[in-house]
């Protein structure tokens, strides 16, 4: 089930800046593209590969603030893994 969130106008601008920057990494551009594609699509979810790219971007010491902002937005639109409720997981037996 999709999270009912969209990328804000401010973050969409930062994502566009990241996509057009020649110094942005492939991971940053992937995360920015995901965030930008969710600008007006509340039912769209961030894919696992885009979420992985967003995570790499957030951990990168060289990523710009704009790239990290777009990556954070993409990650907030990723559904909880393993559960739709977002609650605690059952312990494995």
C-alpha cells in the first residue's frame, strides 16, 4: 500500500537542481528522479533501487544539501519493508 505523501515544491526544485548538476552522482540523480516523479502522485512509491540510491546519497560526505534533501523525500515515500502496518515485526521462531 502506498504512503499518501508527495514531494513538496521546495524539494522538487532541489531534485531538479540535482538532476541538472554535472557533479551529482548517479545515486543522487536516481534518488532525485524518484522524488521528482512523486511530486503530484500520492499513490506512487519509491522503488527498492531508488531507496538504496537515496540511502547512499544521504551517507555520502560529498553529496550536496539539495541532493540529500531530495534523497530524504524519496525515502519517506518508501513503504515499510516486510509489513504494511508499519508496526513491530513478529519475532522469528
